[in-house]
C-alpha cells in the first residue's frame, strides 16, 4: 500500500498564512455575526430561516433541515473553542435550536420537514433527510452540552435512518411495478457516511458495517469508464438513459468526494482515497464553466440540455464544497495542483458571493456571476454550507 506524500507546504506557507487570516475574518467577522444577530427566535425558540439581505425576517416558517444544520454548526463552534458544558454564545444558540427540535420536530420515529413559527407541524416529506439533520444536530449538541439523553436519541434515530435508507417503503414510498428499473440515489449513502463521522466524533470508530455499506453504494455511482459520478443509477450501478439517469450535479459529487476522502484518510484505505480524489477531479473538470467561471449547478452526461431551468446558475454551496475538497486533497496527496485549484475556486467565490455591506454571502448567481436572489436565508439556504466550509478550511490550513 503506497503511503501518500507528506505535503510540502514550505513554498506555500506565506500564501496559506494570508488565506488563514482571511478565512478567520470571513467566518468570525462577516458570516457568524449575521446568524447570531438575526436568526434566533427568542420568543418561540429555534431559528428564523428566511432572512433578507439585511437580516430582516420575510417568512417565519421553520425548515427542520436548517434548524438541525444550525444547531450542528453552533455546537461545532462551541466544541472548537470551549470545554463541554462550559457556557458560550454558541452553546446558547445550539441549545435554543436543539430544545425547539426535540420539542416539535419529531412525530414517532419520523421528523417533519416544515413547522410553523411556534412549532406546529406543516408537512413531512417521504424522504429521510429531516431525520438525518436531526441526528447530526443532536450528536454534536450532546458533545457540547454533555447531555447524555441527546446523544442516546441521536444514536436511536440513526438506527431508524438506516432502516429508511434500506427500505424507503417505510417512508410511505411504495415501489410500483411500472416497468422502470429500481434506482440508487447518491444522496442517501453519502449523507449516511457523513452522519457516521458526526456520530463517532474524532475518537470513535463505530458503525463499521454501515460505513462499508455506504461505500459500496457510493461505488455504484462512480463510473471510471465515463469519468463521471452519476446522481441516479440502477440498483446494480447500471447507467440509465433517462433524465434522472443522465443528471450530473458537480457540487454534490465534489461534496461526496470529500466525505469519502475523509473516510479513506481515517481508515488508511489508499484505493478508496484515489477514488475519492477522482470524484473530486472529474466533477470539477466537468462542472467548471470555462467561459464565465464558477461551477454549473446541473449538467446532462450526454451533453443534452438539463431539464432543470436553473441548470447554468452558480450557487453558493457547490463552491463551498469545492473549497473544502481541494484543501483536503492537498493534505491527502501533497500535490500542489490541488492548492492551485483551491485558489481558483477561492478567487471566484470571494469575488462573487460575499456581501460586504450586510454580511454573509448571496446564494444564487446567474451564469455570468450576477446576483439573482438577494436573500441570505431561505427554505434551503441557512447557517451551514458557508460557515462549515470556512470552519473546515481553517482546520485544514491548521
């Protein structure tokens, strides 16, 4: 088994030092103050998700995905800077969200997708992602607060998530005999692999069997003959000539790549490490807009027009994921080309997305890089992808 080269950072030390200062300032002076000031709901608990560019609330409904993600982010920040149980503004925020989630988000072994401001349910999806972010939130909150019941609940709910992943009919999604092949969706195993990392923390190595299943499922979507990562394939990994089967989501595949790379580094799996690097490289090569810069949102693997009307937009989160991926790839390989790609991604993202006036980043640009939506928070954009990317970039730089 070939040992990866130790990164030679000497030629890059000054540049990394400057970048570290910039990323620290971006996270702690520009991004986090926006959420700390505008998102907490002191009256009913939890967080406001729908925030205009100046932080004003334009809709009070609460998305469980984003509630869980913000709890995780705040608890993670507390655990970086404070001892477990020690009070901090981050722990206070995490508790505000965790208490709201535990009181309102669950119904039996499921979680709602959306709630009214006071926690009354609006609707549930026939998907398992609300449950995933519920688990993620409670796992990190338990470390921050020392709450053993939250930890036990996180592990219990992860057991249910595993059941839903392997048997979607439990979510109310019956399988119809309609002539179309059964499919495998990339989103399911990749998020489970990341959840296991969050449940385990830095010092544990549980759920080995589930991790192996996730890696096996992800491998179905890894197509070296195409140099692509497919979002949807047949259950046996066969590429499908359908709209869904041809769909590429470069940012999603890059995110999956760094999840897999992180797992490969921890387990010392060299072959898997190379697969993860290939996923990152192929997806960036396909996704980068050589004319205007930035990463396309969707592509069709055969070169047809994607049916998603927003296919050529530039969204904040794929660029956030690429920042993490390229720094992690440099750490894993020592190859300077990954720092060059990180710099390429950094230059585009920091030129286009940040709002120096009100803080945080805009989330949606047209192909040319012009802002199309002025809000900073929405039912799908919250306190997660951007602060996570800045936080993890700092960890990689350190």
